[in-house]
C-alpha cells in the first residue's frame, strides 16, 4: 500500500511517499499504525509530529475520500494523507 503525504504531513514524515507491504484487507487504521511505527527523524521546528497530524487529517483512497478507518484496503491502494489547512 502506498501512502502519500502532503503539506505538514510530508514535513513530519520526512518523505513524500512510502510503501507498506501489508496484506489485502488491512484496515486504514492498521496502515496508519504501520506508518506511525516507522522510525523517523524529528520534524522541522514548529512542525507537529506525524502522529498528531495524522490524528487530525483527512484521507483519500485512490483519490476518493474515506472516513471509515476500519475500511479494508486493497494491496495496491494509494492512501493520501491530507492535513487540515486554512486559506482561501
């Protein structure tokens, strides 16, 4: 499963994207737990931790919004982590 990070999530993760080889049917919650278990350098000063950002983020599964973190995923799914943002 490919996880792509955007904005502050990218800064906190230290990467734009990463693969997690989890089995078909893994939940979004389990995928997020796997992503948070990766050892990472500290984020830049002023950037919240990835865990804090993920807790407040929205997610896209193959470019479609997903709100149910217990939803089963396919092995080839792409998950986008979209932190909250302001502006207009």
